[in-house]
C-alpha cells in the first residue's frame, strides 16, 4: 500500500488540530483537579461521546471488523448484549454513587465505601493494567503500520505516543476528552464509507445473506448449542458471561470510562453520559462489524476481493486494511488511516489520563506523600503523564521481545477484572457488605478465575492443573472463567460480611442505595435518565430482533 | 472554556476542502471503487464542518 502526498496532508492536519486543542486548553489547568478530573466542568454531549471514544481503541476497531468476517453478526453481541445494557445500568443505578460520593476516582469510591486495602488492591492492579494495555495496543499498532505502510516500529510508536503525551500534558483530562470527541467523529467518518461501499458491492444486505450461511447473518437463532455457531458459545454463557459479568464489569467499574462521566457538570449529566452515549454506541456495529461481514460475502462473490491470508489460514486482523486498500483511493485512504491512528490515540489517552489520576490520588497521595499543597499534586499529575507514557512505550518494546508474556499478562488481568462487578454491586446495593468481605471476595474471585482456567481447556489454552472440561472455543472459556469468578466473589463477600460488623448507616450516606436520598429528577421528561434509558433499551431490543 | 464545535467545524471544513480539491483535480481510483469518493466525501465533510461552525456561531 503506497501513500500519496494528500494522505500525509490529512494526517498532518489531524495532528495539528489535536495538538492545537491541547495548546488552547493549557490555560484552563491551574489545579490538580482541573488537570486530572476536569473539575466537573464539561457539557453532556462532550462527556458522552468521550465515554464512547475512550473505548474505541485501534485494537477494538481492527478486532471487531475481523470478528465480523470470522463470526458474522454474532459479533454484535459485544454491543447489543454486552455494552448497551451495562451502559444503561451504570447511568441509572450506579452513577449516583460515583458522582454523589464526591470520590475523585473509582478506587477512591472503594476506599470510602469499604476500606484502604480494597482501594489499594484496585488502584495498583488498575494502574499496572492501564500501562500494559496501552503498551500492548501501541505494540500492535506499531507492527501493523510497519507491515502495511512501511513505517518503522520506532517511528510509529514514538510519533503516536509523543502526540498523545503532548496534548494530555498540556491540557490534562479536558484536552484528552475534547480530542476524544474529535477522534470519535473522525473514526466514524473514516470507517462509515467503507461500510456503505462494501455492503453495496456485496449486493446489499440481501446479497450478503444470499452468500453467507445464516449463522453469519443471524445473531440469536443458532445459540442453543455451541456447535451450531462459529463462535462456539451457547446462550447462557453468552448472556451471563459476556452480557452480565464481563460487560458490566468493564462499563460499570473501569475508571477509564467512568472518569469521563465524572467530569460532567451535574449529577444528571453524569448519569446521562453513558445513557446518551448508548444511542450512538448501538450503531457502531454498522460501522465496524458490518464491513467485516460484507468482506466475508465479497470473498464468496468472485469480484476480486479475498480475505487476506497468513500461513495458509485467514488473517482476520488485516480485513479492515484490505477493505481500505480495495475501496479507498488516495485522499480517502489518508482519512481511513488517520481514523485508525485517531482510534489508537483515543484509547491511549484514555489509559494515560486514567493512570495519572489513579497514580496521583490513589497511590501517591494515599501512600507516598499525604497533605502536600495542591500545586505539588498538579506537578505529580503532569509527571505521571510523562512516566505513564514512557512506561507504555517500554511495555510496547517489551512486547516485541516477549510476545507470550504479554498474552500471559492480559490473561492475569482478566482474572483480576472478572469478579470486580460483584464487589461494586454488593457495595452499592447492600449496606451490610463490609471491607473484609469485599477484599476476601475479590481475592477468592480472582483465585476462582485462575482455577477455572487451570482446570479447563479451549483451543489448546488453559489446563495447567489438569482438564476437567473442554470448551469448544476460547470465547466460551473466557465467559465461564468470568461467570465462576463473579459467582465466587459474590458469595464469599456475602458470607464474610455476615460474620463481620457492618458500618453504621450514617457513614454510608451517599455511598449505598437505601440510605442515600434520591436527587431531584429534571422537570422535563426527556432529560430524565430512567426515561432515556428505557428508550435506548427499546431501540437496542429492536436491533436484536431485526438481526434475530 | 473552548467551544469544541469551532475546532471540530474548522477541522472538517479543511478536510472537506482538501478532499474536494483532490476529487476535482485528480481521478484517484481504488480496485473495487467505481465512483469519485474523494469528491463525495469532501462535500459531505464541508457540510458536516459547516453545521458545526453554524451551531457554534448560533450559540
């Protein structure tokens, strides 16, 4: 793939704007709160689009398009079963406690609700995870840009990371969020034409349905048995594992996304952030998954397109690029490439800004230097932005040396993440839950995740301690690891809490449902979180039915 | 605070100008493409950016 001058011009234009936004916003950063949490100053439309964009990293975009080609419309479950219900839930039920507790971060909420050790466990694992996540994503982007455009790995990594560092260092979270909104529009603008063109070329949706098996175009009808669908999952594992544990665990407890909602001006705006974001989110499958499905159909059509190959098998990670190569001329190719770089940057900026806040408030201020003047924490926030980025780059280079180690780390992080939603659910909705209960639940849940993985096998993965069960796919194994971890965490937290002494109710005001007074709802119905969530839920249900 | 509609508007207007000019000046094609995508997307981007700038001005 060769690039023309105009492609570079588009890329340079984009770089100029993201840096310019950081430069303009630098004047608004005077306190650590303005730098790290935007001091509750941003309007709803901005926080809700940033809420989406922080999750739209390059790996997700490439992966979802590839999954579309591999699994078809089953991939839409990551949105219509996974993300949307969880986003609506966090907005309606959980945000009142995140925002109302006055916690500055998710780990800080755990400190207020439970105790120091629960916060420490969450803060440290989260900080390490964000560094490695952005490192792994940077590594993957470097490898892809190197393979497709001939840019060197070092140039790709340093250029992208350097620009993200510049604008987050200058303008803090506000700059990251503003840029995420610009990146969101660019990602949609860069990928949507591909969806339109590829579907048209494949003869419209009817043409796609005629060329592919029903398992590829129907999302629900083949889930009774794992052997009936290409993903190898069944309906219970999908709904409980993906729809409940994994998605709620990510969207409801991950500070990377919650931080965007907590930057909103008012409680109602914070609650509406994920709910308003759910409306565009449910349309994203049409932009990223449908082109993959169309690619699978086009490869059957004999119109000159075939799925890229690697070692004789299909290379699904290259589907997005191969479509761009076939459909985008110079100029538009620059837009597509820039959209990909933008998606990488939005994901990385999300990680960096979540890391610097958790580092500064939950680790540095809590364990290393308490009671310093605010200007010191502002300085530390900026320093954390620099060394967070530097460590991400280090992690990317580490990944070039020890590829298996990165897979292993991602696996470990999965174990840590899986039980978290049970801790938050009990913390927010059961006033009897105690700090010891939460901590032992998290440790037991993490151990249960590791044990499930060690005793089961899927596609050659797992089974370290023996094989009690074999899953038809890694996806099914992941879902069941999460289900077991969540269940063990849930019950261990309850049992240990029942043996302990609960905190007095007056200490739990603002933190737990039942002892917290409800905020007044907005007068107009269309601004009420519950009403908006209901409309979004009906639309999402409709999409599931259309592709049933 | 900066009104984001302004930089977003300027960005898409400039992007639209670049692609519209490219679409008018050259007939770049891709293997499976049978239309002037640069021109079409350029005009779309101009309109999209223009709407942002109009909204910002109205506010």
